[in-house]
């Protein structure tokens, strides 16, 4: 297994020690942690320990080795969904599908070589949001993750990166969350390399959305959405991809107060509200399924990080997760669309099978997120979104 890591980065050490789990934090953080624990059991995820005998046979590790055999600074901004999708398959109990899925979806790229100049911690703000610094960030995170408890590294840099959560259409957060869950289950070198890569991706794609700092919280996410000013139907959605659409919010004065329309003091509840409300938005906008998938998977990704973050960071993160989802709502939601009639969602295993059969990375990630969120807070809109995504994405 470590031969694959050496091909990726010569600075990866051969042995990485497993750190002891942390003590639990404040009560609201415990709510998030217990929610994640229940969801993990519902999806069949197992707590892992370091077992060298399993390293060469673990399907997720083998997939990550293939992915990291070469890393290109020019192609990473195409939002490589392979590491996120295979980790979601693993969490869904479908590790058996990983190898064939990777065969069909992994596009090999030529390596760009080592970093030019690793990012120094005292200079980190000036390196944010620079695509060309991806490999530099990656080299630094590999080192930092070797030298410290990975949970400390994650806490420190997640707090710093959260204001730029919307960069690369939220994929930095999402990839970091999947990498974190994998590493928490089993601490081995290739999973640390993936977390280093995910954090580097987030750092180099960092991009914040405008907020005037004002707070006028509504009672619920549904009430907040009712007070958001949309582009449609008076103006067409921004041209280009999701990144372009979110950047257009910088020229949208009515968006400035949106981040302050929710109360993030109970982040667990806020994340549940966001994923349920945007499951309905997803269903109302069949022409924008891909766009609104991220309004569900990004907030849900923050919950994956919750067991490893302090409460202040979670509160901050919940606000920015709402802001990113609301940004997609402003840019792309069409209020003229009606909610389609629903049918009873099938059982969990059927939903998983349909997502795997579909094969689309977004369908797999959406299904995993919706099932996990629904295990915490029941709402039929999430399962309906998972069903629709597995059929149509």
C-alpha cells in the first residue's frame, strides 16, 4: 500500500500512528456527534482501527492509491469527484462497487511533480484562493498531518477556511468531509494523504461570498428563504458553471444580508433544516438538479466534520453553509416551478442500489447525504430527492 503513497509524495513517512479519540465537547456539539453516530450505524458504517493486514485489501484504500498515483495542479479544479464518491460508496456499505466504479470514472493525469514552495503557516492568508499554490498547500498539509494530531490540524484550518466555503462550488468542504470520515474510521497513510489533498484543494479554491455583517434572523430556514430576493423570473440565471453563478452574487446587492437571516446557535438543527428545505428546492428545479445537489451535500458535509470541531467553529460553519446554499437559491431557483407529485420512497437498500446502478458521482453522494440526514431528522423530502437524483442525475 505504501508504495502507492511514495509515488504520490516522497515526504510521506512509512508509519503513521493512530491517535486516541478526543473527549466529547459541549452539549450542542454532542448532539451533532450523536446524530452522526446514529446515522453511521444506519448506513452500515463501522468504526475502524489500524490493521496493517487489511491495508492492501481495503477497496477504498486501493481506490485512493490509484487516484494519488499522480496529482495535477492543472486538473484538480475540475472537481475530481472520485475520492468523494468512493468514500460515499464505502459509507453506504457498497465497498464491493468501488473498484468497478473507479475503472469507469478515473481519468489518469500526468504528475506535475513536487511542490515549488510549501506554504508557511505565518504566510497562509496570502496563499488562499491561488490555484497555482495547490501543490504547495498539499506539501504543507502532508507535513502538518505527520507532525500533529490530524484532528488539531483539521480544527485549525477548517476554522480558517470556512468563510471561503463557497469556493469551487463547495467541493473543498465536501472533499475534506469525506476524507475526514474515512480517516476517522481507519488511520492509515493513504487516507492522511487524501485529507492533505482535500484541505489543499479547499485552500487553493478559497472564495468567500459577500455579507454586510448584519443579523436579522428569521424563525426558520423556510422563513429565511421567503425573505431572499431571487434573480428569476426578472433576470436569467448567471451564465457559466456554478462557480460563475456564485461569483455573480458579488454584484447582487440584495444578497448582502442573506447570511444573517438564520440563527446558527443550534448548528445541528440548522443543518437539518437546510438539507430538508433544499431537498424540496432540488425537487422543484429539475433543470437544475446538479446545482441544488450541492445545497444539500455541502451543509451535510459540515455535519461529517462536527465530531472534530469546537462549537464556535460549528456555529460559524453552519452560517456559511446556509449562505452558500442560499446563494445557489438566489442564482438558480425558479419560483414559478411547482413541487412535483411524490411517490413513496423505497427502502434504504433500494435507494442505495439505484444510486449505484445510476453510477453518477452526484447521485451517489446525494443519496448518502440524504439517507444520513434522514436518520437524524425524518423528512420525506430528502428521500424523495435521493430517489429523484438516482433516477435523473
